[in-house]
């Protein structure tokens, strides 16, 4: 099943979207918003599945052509957004570039930060920032939306609470990160609003590509219209989504609609640290990784972070080339203040 939120009010209007992403039908008679559907999932999910079946069969009424520009992120705001760093290769690169080793604990205790969730960006809305000196970067990720997760659950129990999957552009301000981390209190200003794919899907939509709590498909990233990354989200993922959820719920329950991110998708590839698509590799899911590799190889970064006017497109296709989630397609614009 595929669900989306039509822009309207703060929380949007729930839509059911066809498998090929071409058509949609309102579902606000079942639940007014996606959050409301998640709050009562046992009752709403069968009804939404039936409408999805009718939509794909051509028997649903009041359908309309889907315009991705009219969609908010599936959850325009959420009660919880916690982002992990499940691909330890990404962490290794960052630390190696500054001459630091990865602590042994990183291989069995996930990294995770709690992000702002009250103002997500729409998948076709611009990334507005006041200053390029902040080091504007994109981060291509996968995320899950959970049901109610009890505190202290194990990963098997957590797996049963995965309701939906999405793609993420976790916007990062690299120039602000070091000073924030030096305070010893974590990210805040350096992690502005994130954007999510237009459509969220139930795990069964991925078929055999949803394995062991991982999405085993390439995450396709175009930067300024050129292929930049195609790392496989199922490869080199040290912690799967059930493990990330259980980590987040160790000391607190997670409410329905909590979003848990994978962190930047990163593959080691055929060399120690990977290579660009132009060099026969699978590329990267953020600019920072390219800069780290340049630093490791030549002592300094060469690739700049994003400038005003730069574009980023993030998507995922199945084995037949069908777009699964729709595109995150954004441009960086200058923010001039309220």
C-alpha cells in the first residue's frame, strides 16, 4: 500500500496512491490524516488496503491524477524524528579524515540523534538557508514509521511495529556541526528541517527487497542533474531498522507515527573507501563523504558544499525500474528572513 498527504492545513489530508504513482484518491473518510490512521492502525489499515486494491483495479471512485508538487512529506510534522547512523562506513570515513579511530562500541551500540520534527519540508519544496558558509549538505537515507513501540522491547518485537517506509533528505549544515559537538550536547542548529519522499509505503510493497529489516535496493541520487550516488541501502548496514527502533525505545516508549532514520546510506564498494560513479563505483549519498575521501587521499577537501541554485534529487526504483516512493526533488534557495 502507498500513502501520501495532500497539502492542507498543518497535517495534510490522507491520500491512497496507486502502485505506479499516477493516480490517487482521498481517504479522509477513513482517517483525516496519516497520523490519525497510524493512531488507530488496526482499524484503518484494512480499509486503506481495500481502497488501495480498488484504486489499482480501476474501480475506485473520485480518483485524480497525482501531482507530486501538491504533496507534503507523508507526515508533515511528527511527534518523533530520531535518526541513526547505521552505516558505520560513513562514520569511519568522517573519523579517518581527522585521524581518529572508530571506537569498538560503534559496532554494537548505534549512534542516534533526536531531530526537529515540527516542520518537515515537502519533497518538492526548496531548501531555504540564509548562508552558504554554513556548509549546506544533503544526506540520502531510508526511514521507517512505527506504530506504538513499548519501552524496553527487543528487536524482534520492534520489527512488528514497522508500519511504513520512506526516503529522507536529512539536510545538514556541516559548517555548524563541529562547534555544536564541541559543546558536548549534540546537534541542534546544524540539523535543520528534513524532507521525506512524497509517498510512504508498507513493507510488502518492496517484496523480496525488504529483507531482515533492511531495504536491499540502490538509493539513487542526482546532484545538479548528474548521477552522484547509487549505494545499496541493504549493503553495509551494520544495524537494521528493528535494532535501531529497539535502541530508541530502550528507556522510553515510542508513540505511533515515530520516524526512525537509517543515517546516510554508505557502501565500502570495491576499494577501502569506495569511489565515484564516474570511476566505476556506486558513489555517495552526501557531499561530506566525497570531501572526507579527498582529505584522506590528498590532505584536503576539494568539492564544495551546496550553493544557492544547486539541486538534489533522491529516489529508489525496483528491479523493473519503477519508482517506488516518488522523488525528493529540491533546490537550494536563499532565506531572507521573516
